[in-house]
C-alpha cells in the first residue's frame, strides 16, 4: 500500500464517510484515538441537551414525562440500538450502567437454569464482568459458583454444571474478536446460556444478535455510540427469555408503575429489565449519538475501520519498528475490533508524552498502549500524523521525564 502523504490525502478525499467528521466537535490539531473509551461529542447533542434542559425540563417540568415522551425514552433508544446490533424491536432497552445490566442478565440467566450452579468466564476479561460474577457468588452463599479459566480453556469447560457463560465479544485490551455464532452454538449444545458484553462491539463492528442465536447481551453507550461520559448502557434479552423474573425488581420494571402497588408484577416484555427512574438527560445525549450513527452504513464503517487499522499497523512497522513496540492485537485485521494495542516497557510514559503532543490514546496495565479507530471522525491523515508524532517522541526520548512516570487516577 502506498503510504506517501499524497496517497493518504487522496484516500481521505475519496472517503464516503468524510462528511461525518464535521458532525463532531473536535479542535484543530487534536488526533483523538480514544473513542473506544469515550466517544467524541456530536455537535447536534449540544442543541438537543439545551432543548431538554431549558424547554422540556425548564418549561415543561413534570409534564415532559408525557409531553416530551421521557417515559418512552428507554425503549425508543433501545430499539434504535437494536438496529445496530441485530436485535429485534422490543429486545433492547437503554438503562442503567453496563455493570448493573450485567447483574440483571446473569441473574435472569441463572433463573432460567435453576438446576445449574456455575457462571463461567475467562481470565483477562474486563474487570467489572469478573467482579459481578464474584459478587453473585458471595451473595448466593455458595449456591452459585464463579469459574474463571484461561481463555484457551473456556469452551472446553462447558458442561451440564454451567448455567451461563459470560464473554466479551471484542476484548477490551487486545481487540481480539470472539466468534459469537460458533460459541453460542457450542454453549447451547450443552444447555448453557450466554451473556455477551458488547461494550467494544456496538457501533464498531457488524453484530447480528438474532442470526447468531444470542440469549443476552449488554453494552455501554459512551464509546462508539458517542453518548457522553457515563451515558446509559443497554441490555438485550432475546424474546424467548423475557419471562425471566428480574432480581432487580424496580418500580419502572413493574407492569403498572404508576399503580403504586405493594407487590411486584413484572412488565410483560423488555420493560421488565428496567429498574429505577430512567436517567433522562443521559438518554437524550445517547439518543443523539445513536441517531448520528444510524445515518451511516455499518458495513462502510467497518470497511474504513479495517483500512485505518491496517494503515496504523503498517506505519508502525515502517516508522517505529526500532523502538521496542510489540503488537498485542491480532495481526489479521478481520480478527480485530476497532482498536489496536501495543506493548512497550515504557508504555505509560510514552502515552503521557503523546497526550502532550495532542495525540490522545489510553494506557492499560501493565504495559499496553491502546489506540481507538473511530471511522466517523478519524481520517487517514490522522493515523499518519499520529505515528509520526509517536516516532518523534521515541527518537528524542521526550517520554523520559519525571512527570510522565507519575501514575494518574485515570489512565
């Protein structure tokens, strides 16, 4: 592939997604490679938040639960997310955080397999996934057991003791993609239900929960969906499993929440997986990000992601091969999600120096630099310039400064 600057500029000129960059608020000079951790701000979100605060809340006050359809927001936004992940209408609802939705999904799956006691996952999974399993085990008093095994052994552990398998489709650190359809089939052959964490999948790669035979899935709204910091997450429950009784039986999951009955009677469909009062301002921002994403073709997004990722890897090999970087993501782009990770003994310091040079990625312990590939607002030129700035930092050892060694609370 031609990596001259002229060729790269030409690719940007021919990019079918080029117009989307102007839909985001990005300052000049910044190369933002952390959209896999926090997506950029869509310009339309500012106006929609302003309307929600000043008009719907400020003027409509409580009447906006109906007048602005606040009450319908979780299901409405959920149905829009379903279009991005291959769910059917009424199978996704936007609510709470990924961690809380993991608890809901795991508890529901356990209730559907009362004769089984094991929740199975893999070591190195995202920490909150593993912590939730540990918490359920403790709360159950030992009736439920968590088993965390090596990633290479997890599918071989499937048997009649396992109630639910919890996996992340795109690994948060390496970006490796799990084969969802094959794993679902293997698990179902053993009577095991599967909960998928789609936090690095939704909006990043093509996902078809229906065709893959999925049971449950969760994901966050603040990465590739550009819903804003701490935006509501989502939970997918296949229609065949929606009679499971939620353990978090909050009032918004009641069949008649405004009847204010003493006993819990769960709603008939996906609404039973709501819990407390919906976070309306967060849902407004999330809906804006999802609406923007739905204007683009997911196959085109993925194709550009593959191109940008390949360019990043090839430029790293051509320009930074002598500086001690080790690719920890799959080399085959088709086996990689929409972020690329490199290990380096001075990874933390290098990432701080990159941020000072206006290239924002992130760091994951113990030594991984992670770079997000977000096709809606990244250009080929951004990838080229990012690698050049990284090369300059390594050539000059600009990373070797005392302040870059001090670990911050957020990395």
